């Protein structure tokens, strides 16, 4: 559980459940709600385990050289690289297997999803856009959840994917500030290793501004109620708070901004918008 930071599942899961609920209340379907919900949640867990396990396996030698990450499970010797590789393989097979039981589209696209989420782990070796790739990796969750119910995609699920992509890329830039010096020294690529902390935070803020704008587009597809605007307002205010707490000269709050605030942002938005769909949809 520590190897894959299971608690971080809370970043993408709420958006997947929101997309699932939207599909369930608007699209045609012919399956059991609880069975399908279980399948979608299982796919989310298996995909997240695959992605994070592979990331830890691919980076364990780099992590061993970085004082901040040297205590992670593989470099610290608590989990062997071989065991981590087996963990990744088993979760990847479970993901494909469960996706195939949902509908043919999910089954055929599951290897594509795996490629995207595993490809991210190598991006920092050659591009500073690794943050965007991470965002895309998490952003495909609401698309998959919608397809699981409807058997096809729709504009709303892609807008949610864009919200997640820009939001995650923005907070990953904040998180990467911690390793900027190490990344420069080792020739690894990231926005903070390429630009100053001030410029990096401006890029992060612009990505989060894009998230809010995209969220307003999402809101057009929802019942126009106080729950909708409460959720959107909370999400926007929490993102603003991140940028108040973390500045070029005040980076000690990165942990709070990355873990606590982003979890609050996704959960509060999803709770309000799911309730909005169930009550007024």
C-alpha cells in the first residue's frame, strides 16, 4: 500500500465516479448498477496500482540517489524490484481482464490506457512535459468510466478529462519543486528543473486557471443548481489556496498543497456534482 501510495487514488477516483454517475443518469444502459460500479472501481484500483508500481520500479535507482526518495520501499530494500515487477504485471492483467468483462470497447482500449499510464514513468528522462503526460494518465479515468456505462464517449467525459489533465499537471509542477536541484544535477527533465521556481509556479497557476475554465464548460452539461456552483466554487477556491500557500520563497507547504488540498478539491467537487445529478438530474 505504501509502495503505490494507495491514498493518492483519491485524486482521479472522484472524477471517475462523477463521470460514471453522469453516464448512468443520461445514457442508455442495460446492466446492474452495483456490478458495473464494482467493475469500474476495480479497474481504477488495478490501473492505479499498475501505474504507481511501475513508476517505483522504473525509478528505483534514481530514487536511491535522491535523499528525499531514498527511503521509498524499493531503494530502502523493503520491497524487491522483482516483487514490484510481479505486482505490476498481476495488476495489469487484472485491469485488462476486468475491463474486458465490462464491454468490448473497454476491453480493446485497456492496453492503450496501460501504455499511457506506464509511459509517464520514462518521460522525465527526455521531456519537461512529463507533468502533462501525468495529467493525461489520470485524465483518462473519467473517459473510461463513461465508456463503461454507455459503451461510447461523449463531450462531457472529455471535458472532465481536460479538467483532470490540467489540474494534475499544475499540482505536479508544484510537487516537482522539491526535486528541482536534484533533477538538474542528474539531467532529468521537469518544469522546475528547466525554469525558475517563480516561472514554474506561474505555469502551474495558468494550468489551474485552465482547469477552472474547463470546469465551467462542464457545468453547462449539469443541472443548474446551488450544488453545482458550490462544488465548482470550492474546487476553484482550493486551487487558489494552493498558490497562496506555496510561493517561490515559501515551499514548506508543498506537502499540504499536494496531498491535503488536492484531495479536498476532488472530493468536494465530486460530492457536490454527484449529489446534483442524483437529486436534480
